């Protein structure tokens, strides 16, 4: 640190002001470099703003506009919206479809057959509601997922439902205390949607079938089969008659089919349950009807997976025997597919909403039947081009395009005021805030004037808009041929028009565009979108902007990130190093000036001292 002793001589000089004035000239070069750095920083900021704008234009506007769904929107109508409604994407053909709905898709829906709480305490614990002792474990399996509920004094049916829902078994469970019923639904529709209780323990089946009163009998048998809710003591199975067990007073019949071949099974009231099952096995095959002495339950199932078996009551007593006396409940229930005929072809779908050839159908009900002919009434679904929506989409894109190029044109054509350099701190202090803002606005103006990256991008955009689409032939091959074109730069007299300053602004001739669409409803997609054989205007612009964004990243880096690798970032780093070096030199120079003035002051002080001594000698 320099010791500044000036003023001891009484010279009266303002050394600080002198040094400051001397340093002004020296600092002029530093300020110039600082201003150049500020201009470069502004340029980087402007590039980053353009990058963000261009990225949004490419990834949102161009990406969306080149899609067939936006370039070829469809208008869809149904002659019976109560049966089927429909929408269509851009790939759908402009034709009329015919559909007859025979069956809607459905999942499995199980609901308690009656109120399930014997005590009336609908919102209590399982102990209060059903007398299930604390410490009991409810153990059942749904679609292969084992579910255990450890009962406590506070466990409720809502806890049971929650355990089922968390098991990821493809079902949803709930309990409605107002209705006092438990509900179990598959979360999907279609033949593959299943509620399968196979693997459930005897106690679990008792809880599901008897406590919750879920499930029901299904005439169609599968290899897992139907299991009885009601149990029979082993001692009674082969000894007591059906009349003694169930109070059946007369003989009855069961009906069955084997691959569509119908037959009947004669059962007498005097038969034991063992004999009745033997008669069923005689028709359906050995092992079709079995009794489990350990659980007291009866199972009836299909013994051959290649056969389609059914078993039902041929009369009221027979139905009651299967469904009430035995209380057979299907261990597996499946949903069913939607069944329909579309354009003369019989089809099925797992859901009521599906897409075929670009048309999304929403089936709502089964088709009505003509009372005169007894035939189902077909619903017509008419798909045609939505010309008005297409015109709106084109106009919207043109507006966005014009807005974008207006920003770029403003940057490349903005006036440059080279006499207005960025303000130094001292210059700002000497101005009012409004004066400084006005100055900086001019200093920043035209930073990207005639910029090569932006100018090249504009030129390429205009070329991509105007160049005909390779691979198209006929009347419509370019944007201008369907009414999307730039204004004329030259009037009939050969003079420049005001359009010259618009830099390629687009206009839509709605009459020409409408005429083109009426002649070819997909013409906008052919011109602007990407087909299998062509790349349209929007596709070319999309690809172009990928390259333009790369150039902007190379020049100025990504916005809102720490950038050390772009061209401008490296130049700013060099300026920073240069400014640090210059600042060090200025500090050294300023210290040298002070040392020189200090030496001068010391010399003057010594001279004054000698002068005073001489004066004393002569006096």
C-alpha cells in the first residue's frame, strides 16, 4: 500500500483530483472495452430470446400444424347418436360407414344380493356388524392376488374394500352403508375382464358368498366351476333325501348341453344328494359334480375344456335346487366384448370406445329392431372433411408465422445508432433515469441488424414456403397454388410496394383455399404435412429450424443456463480476462502517480525547511 504524504509542503494542490484527471485518459480504453463487452452480452441475450421464440415455434406450432389431424380435420355425424357417436382423425376416409350393434362391452359387476348387515349397525366394525371376532383373518383370493384382512375391534368393511383395491387385482371394491351393500367391479370391460375367486379358502368363500352375499349362478360351466354357498354335513350327504334336506316335494329336471347338444337330467325328491350328483356326472362326465366332505361344499364344473357345457333348471324346482338349495355361485365370472357389424363385417371389441381406420366409435346402446322386418336398424356414420375448420387452422398458422417473422425482421432491420455506446457508471450518474433509459434503448438498437444467422433463416423460410412440393403433380403443388402466398413486392409499374418491408409476410386467399379444399379435401395436408412420399411446407420448416437452433446454440448457447462453450461465451470470457488485466495495470499506474506526487510533496517540504533555515541565518 502506498503511503500518501502530499500536503505536508503546503503546496495546496488537490492531488486526488489531479490523479483522477490523469487516470481519465488512461481509463478511456478500459471503458471502451467494457462497452464492447456489454454490447456482446446484449447480443447474446438477444440471440437467447430468439432461440426461445424459435424453439417454441418449431416444437409447438410447426409440430402441431404438420399433423394430419390438424390439416385434415373431419366432420362426423351419426343417424342415431343414441346408439353410436363417432369422431375421426385426419387419416379417416371421407366415406359413410354402416354399423349394427348387437351387444355392448361390459365388465363384471358384483353387488350384494340383499342387505348384508343382520344387526342394522351398518357403519360399525366387522365385529359389531357381523360378529366376526377380533383376531380372525379373512383370507380370500381375487384374480390370483391373495388378500388377507386381520380383523381388529375397529376393522370395517371400508378396510376390506381398501385391502382389495390395494391388491392390484384388476377390481375395485366399495361399501355403501346407505344401501348396506358391497360392490365389486372389474376396472376394464371385455371378455378378458375377470373376477376369479379360485384359490379362496373355505372361510374366505363363506365371507364373500354368505356374509357379503356376492356372486351368483351362471348356467355356463368352466373348468373352475360353481361352488355351493350352502354346506351339507358329511353324515347327511349320502343318507338324507332331497326332500329331507331341502323340503323338495316333487321330482324335477335339470337341462344341460354339451357343445350345443341338449339333454335333460331327471332328479327325484327321494334321491339323496349323492345320487343327484351321480346323475349329473352321468351326463356331464365323471368329476363334473363333486362333494368335499371337509368343507361340506359342492362343486359343479366342466370336465373337458374343449367342450361347451351348460347346466340349468328345466323347471322352477330345478332352478331353485341349483340356485337356492345348493346356492351354487360361479367362482369365475367374465365380462363380455362389444359385438357389432361394421360395413358388413362381424367384429368384436373389448371396450365400447374403439378406433377403426381413423374413426373412433363410441357405442352407447344396442341397435333397434325394425318392427316390420324384425331386422336390426343400421346406424350410418358419415365422415367428411371439415373445410371450415381447415381454413381456420391455416389462418391461425399464418398468423403465428407472420408474428414470428415480424420479430426476426425487426431484429435484422432495426436501426443501429453507432454513436450511442453503452453508458459507463459515471455517465449514468450524470443522467436522469429517463435520459439513461432513452440512451440505452438507442445503444441496444440494431445489435442483430443484418445478422447472417437470422437473415439466412428468413431466406430459407421464404424458400420453403414458396418452393413446390416434390412428388406432387397436378393443379395443386405449392402453398401459393391453394391461396397461401406472400404479397407482391413489385406493382404493375415495376415499383417496390409496401410489402417489401414485410419481409415475406403470408396472406390467405380464402376463396382460393376453399375452392382447393372442395376439389381435394386433403390438399392442405398434402401441401403442408408429411406424407409417406412427400415432405410438406410445415415439415420442411420443422427440419430447417432444427439446423437454425443448432446455429444459435453454437453462437450463443442455451438460454437460462451457464454457458462457457458457445462462441459468444468464449468471447465474453476473453473480455473478462482483458478487463481484469487492464484494471490491474490501471491500479499500478494510479499508485505510481500517487508515489510521484508523494515524492514531490516530500521534496517541497525539504526545500521549505532549507529555505526557512537560510532565512534564519541571514536574519
